[in-house]
C-alpha cells in the first residue's frame, strides 16, 4: 500500500492525522487488536440463513483517539476536527458463499435503505455522496482501497456511510461516553448501541468477590451486588 501517495492527495491536517494513523495500524497489522474492548462494542453483526452477512461498525473519533498511546491535545483536536459534524458507520451487506464469492449490495441501494435513530427521534437518512465535502469526503474515498487491501473481497464490499449530526436531535449525547440508545437500520436488521459504552468508562468491581465488569454495569448480574469503581477485593 502506497501510503504517501494516498496522504498527498489531501491538504487538511485533520484528515492527514486520521489517515496516517489508520495506515500505520494496517501496515503494522495491529488494526484488529487496536482498542480491542472499544472495537468489540462498536461492531455489531447479523448473520442470516442463506449466507447473508450484515455488519455495522460505528466509527466515532474516540476509536482513533484511543488508538494513540499518550495522544497530545493537538492530535486529539485534529482527529475530532476530521469527524466534526458527522456520525460515521462502516457497513457490510453481502451474500457470502466463500472467501472468493462475495456479492455486495450496491452502495446506492444501501444509501436508499439505511437509517439512523437516536433516543426515539425520527429516523434520519444518510448524506448523499454528492453532498459530502471536505475531510469526510476525502476520508471515505481513501478508506475504500484500505479496506480492500485489508480484507480482500469482503473489504471491497464495505461501505462507509455518513449522517449529519446537526440533523439528529440530542446529538451532543451521541458519543461513546454519552447517554441513550443509538440504532442503525439496514436490510430489515436493527443494530443497537446502548450508551455510555462500557469500554470508555472505568471498570467496576463486585465489592465482595472482586469480579470485574464493564464500566456501564451498575450491579453484578450474578450476585446482585452494587458494583464499585475500585477493586476492594484486592
């Protein structure tokens, strides 16, 4: 993958920061392990009979920020700028009968079907490709060959979809540490994220057994004990 050529096409420092980080993760083969707890919560998958795979990954700025050990305020600011004004998802809607037999749903059909819902507000349609501008347009264009190189035909089937945050009521809470419920609808399937995500909060512990739980748990599902934010069992 020719990272310098990809990056040279875009002038924005914010976009360079995000793409540079993404390319480094791919080249060093650490993409799958990066921010593993957060990544697990961001990805939702639905496998249906007949080989249909529908997968959605919410891609907030925090995913990239958490991938940078000891990120500087400048790095964090640039990454946030690249995502400002949009809510992004990476989705796959395809029929799969083998590694080399992937029939992807055309992008135009996905855009016509996919909708976003947040906290009961009316569902929102995605931004049309013709209306995408600036950093987001550049990020989405550059992401296509990156995913194809990373995952082959399955990666080529992946589509990045953008929604305008200004059109979503209560969007200030639409972040991993926010509150509420984020829903994405695609092909009759609902993908759901309950906020806040546990991976962005301090872990909680059972005060008696010391067992560890995600930060968005309040009570142990096994003992019923109210959880605390430090391991008093140690």
